[in-house]
């Protein structure tokens, strides 16, 4: 029975991941999220139900559109798979509560925002708003004191804002996300999340410097690292 529940949670996570893909590709182009039928990105042929099954369709189609045979981005199945793993990890760690549901939605938003930041070095305001709404809903169900949340929300973003006043180092989206995540986690988990983010981003930047893919003064997307930090700080 337990195994069946795990499989169900994983599959539901994959379905959410499919919606995350919709968010990533439709929001920047100001397309409707719910009423437009999904179509091939190359030939715009509407997709049949069997072409939209998370992960499975990609495998059946061997990564190519059924109509024009153009390659389908591997990002689709990877996002779906990753979303399934996120759902399963959160469920196994905390069970089914409103708190875990709120954090699951926040994690899905982090996944979408991370991919957007990696692709376009920008994030969608609407996803930040959804994240903020679920952080607020969470504060109704989770006993974390309000003052701890407010400290988590203000502390690091204020510091980074002051750093930005001297020299712009962090994007506006990063600061908003730190405020939302800080409110959700409170202190000291916001600090743990931020240290993990800085540490992982530094390793990545050094790696890019070593393979000469970046110059010393160039920017790297920070949201993926913030997301890693938030997720680890949440589940430990
Ligand atoms: Zn096509």
C-alpha cells in the first residue's frame, strides 16, 4: 500500500512538472496558461493526449515530434522527472500536511524560476506572486512564529540591497525570492539556505572560470542556487 502511495505521489509530481513546463514556455511569451491546447514548438501541430503523458511520451516519441520529426527539448522530461522526485522527497520527509503542500508549490515555482533564470537570466513576476501567496498561506498552518518569519524575510535581502547600492551584484528577482523564502523558512534556516546558495554558486563560478566559459566580472544565474539552498534548508 505504501509503495502504491509513493508511486502515486511521484506520478502527481511528474504531472505538476508538466505544468511547470507550460509556465516556463508560455509566461515569457504572454500566452494563455489554461485554454490554449499544447502544440509542437516547431510545426505548431496540436498535441494528442498520448503525446502529452509526462516522461513516457518523450520516450515513446524518441525525443522527436510525431508530425515534423523535429527534436523535442530534453528539458521537458527532465523537468517532469525532477518534479516527481521533489514531490516524493517532500512527502517521504513530512507526510501529507498543508505545510508540505505549500512548500511543494513553492518548490515547483523555484523549479520554474530556476529554469527561466538559466535560459533567459530573468524571472516571471507572476511566479514570484504565486510563491508569496503560498508562503502567506503556509504561515496560517505552520506554527513558526510570525517574528521569526519577519526576521527571515528582512535580514538577508536588506544586506544584499545595501551591497547593491554600492555595486549591483544581485538581481531584483533574487532579492524578492530571498524575501519570500526567508518568510517561509524563518531564521536561522534562511541563513543556512543563503550560505548553501553562495557556496554552490561559487563552486559553479570557479568551474566556469577554470574551463574559461566566463570572465571574472560576468554574471551567473543565481536563482537555481537559491533554490538548492531553500530546498536543502527545508528538508534537513
Ligand atoms: Zn512538430
